[in-house]
C-alpha cells in the first residue's frame, strides 16, 4: 500500500524525518524521538506510517523517506523527534 491508496490516506505530513541511522533494524526509542530502520533491497520508495492507536484503520501521519538522505545500501532509515 502507498500513500496514494485511498484506504491509507490520512492527514498530511506534519513531521519530517531526520536522516537517522541504519542500525539497529526496527524501531529504537531514544530520549528525543524514535529511529526507524528497515532492510528493503529492492525498494524505490519507503513511507513511514504513524498510527495514533493500535486499532486505527488509517495512519495519523505518512512520512515519505527520501533515498538521498534516508538510505544506506539496502537499509532505509529515519529519525522522528
């Protein structure tokens, strides 16, 4: 699913992701935010979907990751304050 999928449309992005780190893989909580890292060898675009609740049907926010800033080899990463 992508941001263009009507079932996934939520509010516009209000946060921008900083570059973050490629390791460790997954979501890592820090004092000032969360670092996200995903292994995706063939991905051309990654969007980080943030939900307000576990059972929310639509994301509260969609943050596109720019490959020039958020990709290291096959790892996509971003830091959300």
